[in-house]
C-alpha cells in the first residue's frame, strides 16, 4: 500500500505527463488544418495565406475577401510579414492553401511563360491613396513593356512626382502581380527593385523586355 | 510596434496540442474532434476583441473546458450514460498508445468525477492552471476551486492505491 503523498504525486505525474505523444500531436495537427480551412471557407478568416513555389523560392501569398493583398519574397521573414498583416489588417489570419489556389495557378502559368496578364482581384488596403494610383498605373503596363518612373508618376496624376512614385513602387505589397519590375530609369537603367535587381532583370528577360544577359543596369 | 495579437494561425499552432490533450481527458473519444473545432471557431470569433496582453493559453483552455462541459450536458440530455468506461476517449484503443492499466483506471476515474471536480482536476493538471485561474474558468470562488480539486484528488487517490 502506497502512502498518501506518493499516491498524489503519482496521480500528478500521470495526469500532467508531458511525454511527447506523437499520435495525439498528429491528430491535433490534422484537426488544426481542418479548422483553418473551414475558417477560410466560411469567411471567418479576414486573411488567408499559403506558401507558393516559384523560381525565386517559396513566396508567401495572402488574400482577403477583396483579393490578393500581399506577395512576399522568401527573404522577407514569413513571421514578420504575418505579424504586419495582423496589426494592419486583422489578426484573423489562417493558413489555407485552397484560398490561394487561383493565385498559385496564375503565378505558375506566368513563370512557365504561359500567362501574360493576371486576372486576380487585388486588395489595395496596404497602400496609401497616392501609392495606389501609382500601382494601378503600373498594373496597366502590358507584359513585355516598360515605363520610366516619370511616366508612371505622370499617369498617376503627379507629373513631378517621380521620386515619390519610386518610393511607392519600392514598397509595392504585391510585386510580380503588380509589375513594378516594368518601371525603369529614364535612360533605360534598371533602377531599384524591392526583391533585388537580379530578380528585376530575370523578370524582364522572362517577358522579353530585356535581352538575356545583355540588358542595361 | 506595441504589443499586438499574434496572427491567429500562430495562436492555433501554439495551443492545438494543449487543447487536444485537455479535450481528450475531458470528453469521449468521438467528441474530441468536434469540441476541438468548436473551441477554435469560438476563439476565432472573439479573437480581435481580446487584449494583446491576455493569457492566451488560459483563455483558449477555458473555452475548451466550456465546450467539454457542453458535450457532457448534451450527452446527459440524450440520456446516454455519463461515464461509459468502454467509450471513454481513445486512450483504451491500442492504436493510439497502450498505457499501463493503472493509468487507464485513473483516466476512467477522472471521467467519472462530478463535473466540478473533473473540471478542477483537468484544469489543474492538463491546463496547468493555478487555483485562481481554475476558479475563474469554472466561475466559483478560489476556495471552492481548491476544495473541488482536493475532493477530486481524494477520489482519484483511492483508485491509485486500490
């Protein structure tokens, strides 16, 4: 017969055992994935996100009920991207691959050279009114075309705002889909790119706007 | 940037194991998944109104505990036996794990405790809550929570010693 004290300790040990239970953890993970998918499908989530493969590595894509709101390159830390979305849009954010399927498919086609324009609805929430005008003007530059910063500023209604336009393009929350890579310096030099100048060159070559390996820069 | 709530997905990933364990100890095996879904759906609805400095773990485990009580009540309404050792969660199924018989008897005894004692034991040992937090979760005084825990443990002790 066991002493009272020992018995209680034993009860405590059994009940609060922290031993890793792999089967239970797997079930919890499956249940969590199901609840995330359900929240996205039922409109309970304000933002859904998923990683999407690309030639640049895994991109982080996020959509709201309005449309694609964010595309982040691999080196932008996913945790901090999601934290920013939580504080600026809503903390109701879940991972839901199904919600990102249209965007994933269009990007895959684009990178395979089979798509020249994106049909995805866009959510401009993350951009200021001025940045929105600049980005909308940028979104109208066709595949294979380029404009200068000054031209984009002019089309956004601020002919003298090419520096401000450059800043707006530099903080484009939806690169690639909103093709800020199609905006160059007036002399034809590549200018900057939030995702790195090599990616800008690569995208322009993919679109035939720049001869492979021979472009200015 | 000031304190803000983590993205819900991170909250879900952080506490899904704790919620699963608490529910597995509190309701029948066939009810765990439904209670898990309902717990996080309820959490999602209330999430944006939560203060960023809240104890998220205690909060979600309190919701899980409430969903477990709902499941018990629904079962009583359906006039099914409250404690059916054969169906008391998945622990008895060998596919999950095969604990020693004494563990098994203990978990069965937890399921057979009166509601408040069961709540106190589960919240103390599966949610690591302090007496004050248990009292808040159950909606009773701290002293009553302490007493329920004590009474529950006394019954469980008989099972272990037997």
